[in-house]
């Protein structure tokens, strides 16, 4: 297959996903449709390396991940991050719910080893899935080695539509409050007089004409590199994912005035970055062959269903205690099933489907996006890797 044909096919799939999401007003998320189409493609005529052929090998996807996650950090101020303590507790409660249900009911139905292998990938991303897959392989549990990868690949099929439904409920609730005057946008970018604060305090004397797209990319890449550097320096003492630090460094750089908010959008690179990263994520579906799916379908479906039930019960309790609405609390917990960038994309799809008014969209974004982003990073990027490191020792 030629590079341009591969690219056209993949972009066509992403467009179909968007089209259906728009037509269904985000009741059917684009990510869900794309995942189904990629699965069908890999089971029929796609080359196994179609994403790399199209021009997005893993090294490019990693670069885009660094830039995107640092850019996501600019959406959150230090003040906002401190304000998200409830989000962190709810996300942890959801994970606790998964562990409690799967270690009790799940172990009885599917066996202890299956649950040990299944929990970290269900809670997290590709890193925890790979840790458990390799651990199971070394322990001679070949089918469970495959199970770890497939549960990571398939968990989004449950997470995407349920999250979309929960966020639509929350968005409608917030819109009703906003239209009745009970709710305002969360704003922290104005000084005491109400005037907008300059975004680039460190470059306030620099003429705007020098703030080119390349200068924006340079500053974003520099912050991402510093996050990577710190993670390598800390490695002998404590293992911290560079992507977690990218989010934190993005917050700090934005608060300090080194990066403007949504710098990647302003450098006209955001759309392409999301495109590349989405293609790389769907590339993981090539692992899930039909025969493999049939072999592990029962524990796969059972583990995901029980995990979601446990997540719902515990996030419901945490939400009630912390006075967070049930749909928002459940949506925060569900980020464990997919993380970034799906949390960002689904939230934005829902917001766009609920209102055409830009001011209303800003209000919904300010209330819904920060907890979804923070929830995704707490579950997928931090907790899941820690869990995998602990659980792999039990095999």
C-alpha cells in the first residue's frame, strides 16, 4: 500500500467518526466509531503497519504526545490544579471500586491470575498493559499475556459511550444553572481591576511580531524536554512518567508566563498533533485478531462489566460525600478506561453538541474539561503504572 493511500483511508475513518458524532450529537463518540472501523480494517485488508506507512511511526507519536500533554497543562493553572483535589479523590475511589469488585466477584468467576493481569491494564494505558503482558509471558501464562493487551485495546468500547452519556447529563445540568444565572465561567486570567492578565509575562517587552509559530513550538518543546530531563534525573530515586511531568510543567510554564494558554492551537499545530496521536492509539487494535478475541471474550467482557460496576458504585459514594454530581463523578472515574487524548476529545464533542453559543461553550469547558483531564492523568498515567509495578510481582 502506498503512503498516500494509507493516509487517505485513515483520514476517511477519522472523518466518518466525526460525522457520526456530529449527527448523533455526541451520543455515539467518534472514537468508538473509529475503533470499530479500525478493527474491521485490520481483520480484512489493512496492512499491520498501515499507521506507520501513512507517516506516523511510534517515534512521531511519542513526540506529539510530549507536545500535546504539555499543551494540556497550559489549560490548567496552579490554582485550578489545587482546586481539583475532589477530582483526584473521586478518580482514586473509582480505581478502588474496580479493585474491590474484581478481587472479590471477579476472582470467583475468572480466577486469581486473570484478575491480577487484568486490573492494571483496565485502570490504565499502554505502559501498564505492556508491564503485565511481559510479566504474564515470563510466568508462562501466554493467553493471559494476550489478555493484558486486548483488555487495554477493548476497554474504551465500554468507556467512550458511557462517558458521553454522563457528560451530556452534566452539561445539560450546568447549562440550566448558567442560563438561570446560578453559574459563571471559572476565570483566573484577570487581575483585580478585571483587565486580562498578559499571558506571556516573561516576554511582555518583546514585540508581538517575534512571537512566531516556530517560537511557540520552540518554547513548548523546551518545556517538554525539561519534563523529560527531570524524569530521567529522578529515575534512580523514584520512577515518574515524563508525561505526568509534562502536564505539571505545562501548568507551571503557563502560570509563570513562559507559555500562553493553548499554545499548540495558537501555533496552528493542535489539529495535526491530535490526528497523529489518534492514529497511533488505533494502531494498537492490530493486536486483537478474531481468534484471540474468541478465546478470551468471556473473561474480557466480564472483567470490563464488573470493573465499570465497581467504578460506578465507589464514584457515586465519593461524589455524594464530596458534593459532586453523580454524572460528573462517574465520568471522572471512567477516564481510567482510556485517558488522554480521548478524555479531551469526548468532552469537547459533548460541549459542541450541547450549544452553539461560544460563551456557553466556554462556561461548560471551564467546569468540565479540567476535572476530566486531571482524572485521566491520575488514573491512566500515574496510578495504573504503580499498580502494574506491584501486581506483576504477584504472578
